[in-house]
């Protein structure tokens, strides 16, 4: 039986808004996430974090053009310089701003850093000599944009703040030499085409082209959407697929419509608009883009959306290369997907589904539902799955050979949100749903979806119709499941009842009563005629399907049990609670073998893979955790440890026999055996010149070994039988160790505090013993004197 699972991987939020940056070669991406700055390997999705000590949120950060210097600014008004490859903070200094830093930029030589503050000032820092060179005043409100002129000989800085103007600062005179006034809303980005041309984008739905010689506007490009970023396309390179037919300047805009557009500067015309999936014709604010970057090394354009999704496109074709999801919100359900469980599909408190490829962290976002998706289920082969949502609908999705997922069917008919769904187990033949309207519906899957779909792509989703509808309970139905042979359906409801139904006509076969509160989950055993239920009363119950009696009750959770699954071929149960704990139960013995603590909040999603060696959990804390069965590994480790212990013990007895005391001491200390160490000390003291031998051996021990002996002798000293050995070792340590080096020992303070009272007691006892022995001696002397006097008398 599995007796333990360990976390093999976590999909956590790594980006919660703010500016994202990518390093020069495009391999690493930097994303702010609260108090941390996450460094993500773009290929694998693996991340490491730069964690601030002050636990303050990062307000802005910047990576230098040469990839060497990373600087972060926090709400604690400190600037920190990092060696980001080694996770080390190299330097911390005060920002001198009186409010947090809102924007940062390096010049092209990576020697000057500009910081724009919420206090309307701009500071320039010399990163080599480490001091502030300029303090530029004159902006109004938050300085949210700073940018150096790419030509370093000009020494110019461009900035924009809340008054929508672009200011040009001459760093030789520390003065504002020009103000470019033309935008009527916040300026969002600046792009330098050459030394004398600047393109600015704004939320006033325009982009402006400026001549930096005359400092006048050359052209206004109406974009008809709030623009968050404008980036220039390189002069070299074939961008004909993006509508670039002539020589001249072209730029790409990203904004509130959520799509990229290519514009020609000479004619102010839009030459290319990114195509949109058919479901997304209308403008949706969740899809609006907040940032756009060009990565020349990899020839990629990267966009960041309001929903924290980061998308990598081929710059010449705008073909999607990769997509990463930065934040998942509450995760309501999760299931393994794909022929070899290579993917997971996740429902995240939103109308979109996310499908993660586990090997690369690439995430597909599936649009279709219009309200929050509540539950998922996957068919046995792992290629088709179903989702149901608050929009009263269910949708069937299919994964193609290339891993792309499309919607193949949808069903409408429930009067309220659809909260639970279950697929047929043997074949892809039907789906069962249950809803807040207290009904159960059985939907037949037409042949066309399972057979023809493999040959031909479905152009638009088919409509499913419910063949049976049955009012099942008096309150919300929380869970529904289909038996392994496709003949039975079980439902669990808020009305504290679980019910068994026939699959063919949805007729009621029996009722399971016994739970004291609402039932959250029902599950059929894969091997026996047994149903498992979990409830808000904190218990799990097993029921016989023949007589509907309760066979077993498992108690141990202190909170509602939200999900249960059978693992180890039906011999064990895994349950998840609203307190973030997972428990593994062995059915035969009724006992909880392991409690796993992996989440901070309710665990709504729980699923095991086909091989039964991996489990995935999903929680309201936005984390998805993959657990691996490590029973075998742990057992092997325990066995190896045991064998090693036996070998060491054998070696120890040999060493004692051969009187090789130093080695015996070292071995006994490494085994962490205070009693054995005491036996060795006693054996040394029994030798002739025992004290001398003990002294020699103790002196030759390493510092960590001496520390261990010190902790052991504190215990020995509490017993009068062993106090002599303890005192002998203390004497050696005090003789041969300087007070300063003794003070460096770990635990020295508590050791001395423990040693003092017992040592005093031992000395008092010795004093009493000495007094008693002196009294005997005195009596003996007196007796001898009296005896001598008597003999003298006799002789007289």
C-alpha cells in the first residue's frame, strides 16, 4: 500500500500584476509577485524567487541592458541590488524619495539608473561609484515613465507623469529643456526609432510621432483603443506576413482590445490586425493587454494581459509559441488529461479553462463559457473532457494529437448553474450533470463526436440534448458520479442524503442516510459494490450497494471533507478537507496512514492519474500541487538506514574490543547515542592512566563532536551514578578550550544553566561524604589514642 506522498511539483501564482521584463537572450523572465520577484525559466516554467527581507511589496524593478544588475524598489523606500543568478542581495541603499519608486530605467551603458517616484521627483544614480548624481524636480504627480535617450553622448532623460506631458531633461545642466505636449491621457510607452524620432503611446487612443530636433509632433496615429504599449518593428527582417510591404517605420500596438495591430508611420494606416478566435468578437476588458515587448535574440513578441497571462509570439508571423498563466485565482477543480496524463485541465473561478502541459508549463486558455466554471470530468481515454458552469451549460472538449484542445459540443437545459458533472466510464457514450435546480440530467453523446471527429475537424460545437431529467433532491446537488460499469449513478446533496439511480431511466434505487450535514462528494469503488461519501460533518462513510447500509465510518478530519478518491486499486481512500489537509486511509484497517499538509485553504480539486502513482490537488489558495507516491523510495531509504545502523553498531563493538577509543567515540557520537558515548568514556576511565587517555581523546575530537558530547554530558550530569564521567569531560573541556572558543559552542548557554545546579548538588553531596569520612577518621584516631593509653597503664 502507498503510505506516503510527497510534493513533486507546485503550480503557484508567479505574477500578480506590474511590469514584466525579459533578459537579453530571452531565456529568463522577471515577474513581480507581492514581496517577491520571480525569475522564470521560459523553456521549462521553473522558477526561483528573490525574496525581500523587509516583507514589503515591490513597487518597481529593472534589469540592466547587459543582464548583470537587477535593482528592486519596495514600499519601504529602499533600493536593492541583486545578483539574480545566485539569489543574493548585493547592496541596499535608501531611495531618498519620500514616496515609493514607481518607475526605473537604465541607460544603454548600464552605468546610470533613473528612478521616478510617487513624490514627483526623479533621481539619477551612478551604479559604479554608488551615489546619487541628479535630483530632477518639476514633474507633477507620480512619475510613471522614465527612459534614457539611446544615444549616450546626448545625456538626455525622458519622463512622463500625471499631467500627460513628456519632459526632456538635459543631464549636463539638470534642467528640463523641453516639454512635448500632445496627449490628453496617460502616456504609456516611449519608443526611439532613431536619434531624432520618438513614438509615444497613450490611453487617449492615439500614438504620436515626434521629431526630437524641432521637438514638434510629426504625426498623430489614431488607434481607436486605449494603447498600453507601442514597440518598433526592426528595419531588417521579413515582416511581410504582418502587412509590411514598404521600407520605412512600422510599429506594433497593444491595448484594451486584447489584440496586436501593426501600423505604418508614413501613412498612419493600420496594415495588419491580429485575427481573433470566433468566440471573441466583442471587446472584453479581461483580455486587454497591459504590456508588449520585443525580444530580438529569439525574434519574439511577448504580450502581458490583465488576466496575468504572458504570451510569446513569433515576431514575423504572430504565431503563438508559448503561453504562461501568472495567476490562477481560486482553483475549483483539476483533472489529469492526455493519453499519458501529460496535461492537467484546471477550472479557476473564471469563465475560461486552463490546460497546462506539465513538461513545459505551457498553458492553453479555452474560451466558451460565459460564467465561472464549477466542475470538470475526463473520459477514460483522457482525450475528451466535460466542463460545466454557472452559465447553466456544459461543454465537451477534445484534445487533438498535437495537444490543441477544441470545443466539440455544448448542452443547455438546466434552470440554474451546473455544479457537478460525471462522464460514462466504459465508453464515451453519455454525461450526467446535476444542478442547483435540484435536478439530474443524462446527456447522450452522439456517434459523430466519437468517430467522425477523429477524421474531420469540427467547425462549430454540436448541440447536446438531455435524454432524461429527474428531480433528485430537495437541496443543491453537490456531487454526481457514474459507476465503473456505467449502470448506476450516485448523487450527494446538501440535504444530507446520497441517492442511487439507474442509468437507463434515472429511476431511484435507494437512499443512503446517516450523515449529519450536507454531502460534498460521492465516489464508487473501482473494485467492490461500495459507495464512498464525504460530508461537511467531517466524516467519510462507505455504503453497501445491496442493502444501502453503512459499512464503515472514517473519522479524523476536523473540517468539511470536500473530495474523496479511491487509490491503490480501491484498497485506500484519499480525502481532502476545507482546512487544506489531505488524508490517506486504509479501508481494511479503518486507519489514517498519513496526513499531508500542502495547502493553505479549501482543497476543491483532487484526482489521481491512470498509473495510480501521482495525485493532483487544487485549492482556493491559487496553488495546484502534484504529489508523487514515495512509499517505495521511503521504504528503501529506511531499510538502507537500518542496515547502516547495524553495520555501525557492529563496528562500534569491534572498536571497543580493540580498545580504539577515539574512533569508537566518533562513531558513537555520529550514531547520536548518548548512552554508548558514556559507555566508551567509562571504558577509557577504567584503563590505567584513564584520566590521561580520556583527556587525549576528547582534545582530538572535532568542534561539532565536542558540541555533541557537551549536550550528552548535561544529561549524564543529572544522575549521580554518571556524574564522575560528566565532570571528567567538563574538566578536560575547561582545561583545553579557551573561554572565547567555548562561548562559540552552540547551546553553551543552556548547557551551563543545566550543569550548574546539578554540579552544586554533587559537590554538596561530596562535602557531606567528606565530613562523614572525617568523623570516622576522628573516631578511629580517638579509639586508637584510648587504646594506647590503656596499654601504657598496663605496663605501669
